[in-house]
């Protein structure tokens, strides 16, 4: 899986590449959008699932093998984001006859707030050790687990999010290298882009800037490191998201009131132009709030907000409410978020 999905832009740009490039020259496919691959409902599971903790999200991630209608064996996965968004799909390339394959990672832009990235893939029984070679030096040894009834093992390696994996090495029982795969890097134009016009200093020492790559994005940074993105050009759904006379909309063009982002103790995002203040209400009734600000780029159609809270570094785990108020202090809207863990 190399690419990850984007829906209503409630998740970061994630990498889930379908394959890597090995020394024999096999070509990899990398995407920042999800590869549709094989729909799960068009495949038949082979054996049990392997479910582990996703270190990037602190939520479950599952891997399993399945057989397509053509009889090919493919690798499947199911992931859940911190906010509760879930996706599952199967790869579109057979793993039959492959000694080992790279099926992707949880790498994303911005980097996972948890500071870790999970790499994973398939391995035949002859593989007894897997390791990730780091650009910065050193290597990280992974694990191999074979779900009950599965035709092959599933390998996983967890590396620091700020490190770059230059190769994945698979060794046999004699210690010799069976296969070496070079992962394709995730290419995100926003990562190296320069802001258009001024950036805005927001509460919590966050900086918000407008970027065009060419799609417009509002990128939030902390100490120069991107921690959140609000897309303002939602692809083919609509031409532009903002605009003086336009209501805030989601990726499907549907009206919405708020788009929340969070990074550790920071919470921030965009909301409707009528909203003057946004409040987070926790399960015990306590709350924090943040005033909204207009965008200095005069895009219009939304206002920005940012604040901090000391209650938790995982808002969605215990659930919360987010409420918008007008200039007169009257409630305009609210969203309830049930616990996701």
C-alpha cells in the first residue's frame, strides 16, 4: 500500500506506495492518493489477520492475504486514523513467487505526531530477518510474523519519522542477503514549497501560511515543521474551496462548519465566516476556546483558529465536542466526536 487515502481532507497526506524498486530493476508505484487496487469485497481471505498497533496513529492496523477472482495472492490491509476514519483495500499486484515485497508505510505529510513510521510487506518462509537501512546511518531490525493459515509472513519495521529508509534488506538463515529493496520516496510538493505572501502567527506559536503547488493549501507549522494542512483546492470536486461569497465546503462540495486539525496539545483549523469563537468541550464538561481570525490573503469563505489544551495529546481517543459561536455569543453549530479508541 503505498498511498493513503484522502477524504474530506480529514487526514494528512500519507504515503502508501504499492511497491519498491529492487536491485533487479523492478519498478515501484508511489502515490499520495490511495491506489484502488483490488476492492476487499472482490477477494477471498487466506488465513487469519495480523493486527498490531500502528505506531504513527496509536490505532490498530491489520494485514492479511487474500485471493483474487483470477487466483492471484494479494496483500491486504485495514487502517484506522486517530480521528476514526477507516480504510481498507488489497494490492493490485500478486505476491506469488516473490521472496519479499515492500507494501508501503505509514509515512505522511506532515510527519506523524507520534514520531514513528511503520514500514511493512510480505516475505516467504526462507526470509528470517528484515532490516531497514537508514540514510542517516545505522539500521533498524524488524519483525516477521505469519498469521495462522497465511501463505507467507508479514514483515514490519518501525523507524523514527525524521529518518529516511534507503533500503530494506531481507536475509536468510545463513545470514546472506536474499533480497534488497529500495523504497521509493514520498514526493509531496507542499513539503518544499514557499509560502505565498505573509504567514500568520497564531496562538500556541503556530504559523499559518498559504501555499500553491499549484493547489492552494493552508499549512500550519510549529518551529518551522509542518504539523497540519487544510486543503483549499479540493481537486475535481469544486474549483476552489474559499471565496468571499462561498460557504465552507468539504472535499465533496458539501457544506461544513469546521475542519479541525490537532498536533499534541495544539488544536487548530478553519471554520465558517460567521464563526467568531470555537470551543473544545471535553467529556468532563471542561472546555477551552479560541477566537477566529480572517485570512490575510483575502481568499475569503473561511476564518482561522488555533489554541492549546493540556488535557490530552490524543483528542479523539476520549472524544469531545467542538462548538462554534457567533459575534453575539450565540451557538451557531456543534459537532460531537465519539471516542475512537
